[in-house]
């Protein structure tokens, strides 16, 4: 095995890894809507707790 084969293998691995990671990352819009839903749900839970404790 010579140096050039190793460099080609490393380069191919980097390209393949970048492609797989780009396919696996969530879409920005999806993450934004999920975060918004979580914040709304947390607010509702907080209001329910406050009502239960009469605060």
C-alpha cells in the first residue's frame, strides 16, 4: 500500500461521512416547529401547576 492509496481512502471516507451526516440531520423548519410546540406545552404545564397550587 502506498501513500497515494491511503490519501484516496481518507478523502473518500470524508466525502462519504459528510454525505451521510447531511442526510441524517433534521430539517431546520422541523426543529423550529418542534421547539415551538415544546415551549407551548411547557407553558401550559406551568399554568396548570400554578392553578393547582393556587398561586
